[in-house]
C-alpha cells in the first residue's frame, strides 16, 4: 500500500462505534486469555464491557511491561521553541485567533533554555513549536538541532507535518524521533476543530507518519487528543494506524501518548470526559495488545495518576515541563500551550520513580549508535 489512507478508508467510524458497544464480557475474557492478540482483541479490550475486568487487565499490563522494558522509566522534558502558529484550532492556546504575545526563541535564548534543562539532568529533549512554516520552518529546526546536539543525547521533535525530504534533512541533522498526532480520526468533524490553516487538511496529516517512516526516522509517536471525540473509537483508529506502520516500517520503533484536553487560553471545553479509570483501561488495552509499544505519560496528568501509572504500563514520562517558549528561564510569562497538571520538578519525579522500585533513565539512546 502507498499510505495509511488506503487502510483507513476501509473502516467507518459509526461501524467501529457499534462494534464496541456490542462486545460481550465473554469476548473480553477470550482476548485476555490469548498470548498473541490482534486488532479485534484490542477493540474488545477498549469496549465498555472490558471495564469490568480492569483489575485483571492492570495485572497483565504490569507483567508484560516489566518483561519487555524492565523496571525502568525514561525521562524527558519538552523545550518549546515558538508559539507562532498559522492554524486555527479550537482546543489550542497557540491558535492563530488567540490574541497573545507571540515569541520565537533566538539562538541565545535557545541555549539559555537548554542550559537550564541540562542542569535538571535532562538528556532527552523534545522540541515543540506551533505550526508556522515561514517563521519556524525546516531551516530553523535544522539550526536548533545543530546547536543542541552537543548537549543532548536524544533529540525528538513535535512540530508541523513536513514533507518527506524535509524529514530526511532533519534525520541527517540528528533528529531521533518525531511525534505527530492526528488529534481525531473522525473525518466528518475534523474540519470543525481545524477551520483554518494547513492543519485543516485531514489527509495530509493522516499520511504524515508514512513520510516519517520513509525518511528512516528511528522512532515515531502517535496519539489522539482525548476529549474531542469518543475516545474508544478514536483510539481504535490510532491503533489501526500503528498496526499498519509497524508492518510497513518495521525498522522504526513506535510510541503512543495520551494527551487529555487541558485548560488553555480561548479553547473549547471537552466534548467527552475521560475519567482516570478510562485512561487506565486504554493504557492497559494498548500494552496487552502490543508488548513492544512505548507508552508515554505527560505532565498533563495529575500527580496521583502519574504516581500509580509508573508500575502499570508507563515506559516514558516527561517531568518539570514548561509549555511556553522560554518558560524555563527566558520568558516565564509567555502564554502556555496548555496548563500542566503535575508541576513537580525532575528530581521529585525521579525520587517517586525510585520509591516505586523503578529506575529513572535519563539517557536511553545515543546518536553514535545510528552513525548520525
């Protein structure tokens, strides 16, 4: 197949929703008894019926995660480069229609922010920006990676979807992984959330991971914005996407994130409320279906949830996060993309991880292993 679009068009949102509602407890238990599970099993484990087996699912998840990843949690921190954005998105603080002071880090400011992160012990940095190609385009990202590469062993990016040749350029510079979220796979309402800008092109965004895969990026991260549409249906399509990508780009690694809609300037309220127990079920469903998938938990989540998820499936966590450009030192008053919930420091999170019997890992990859 040329892209995931061909797979995606074989499925209908309403049909998946109906299937989820019809899953029985017997089907859930059959899926839990298996050792090799399919997307049909993932659907069963997502279903409302599966919530009745959440304790068993959590125990299986703990065992599978320790078997594959050991008792370790990889730690990283985001570094926001710019809040410039040419999209209107109804759920994002950086949206073009929000009247806010825009900021893009200069080289000097970038290095000041980096020095603060280094003092926190950070070795894995995630570069994040709004989507504004003319201001923060590929040349800006190339320069940022060149400046930061001597200081961080692992550089990931979460920026606007790019063309394949642009991903190859960034891969050559030393970008280790790329995160891109479809936000929602509900094509019929996607435009309502993204009324203006390049992000309103549903299929261009949908095919972005294919371009990332063809560029040979070491790892890619996917996810949906939990709160826009029915989380069970959206998550099935996200897993469908990951399943396709793992088969098509088998040399790459994959991670999944679980951003729940958080307060931000000028955004909509969530259409669907996702409780903590729902998020736990979703994390368990992913792990039980796919033992190799990395599971990332951000500071969007509250302290209590993050404390407990350490032993229940998480493999990667952010800590000490600032979601505004310059937020660590340069410009602490610039507008955040969203409010964080867990505001504990990196050291505090490391201590929590250790008290849970796990090891915090600050460096899990080095560019020397890939020859970059």
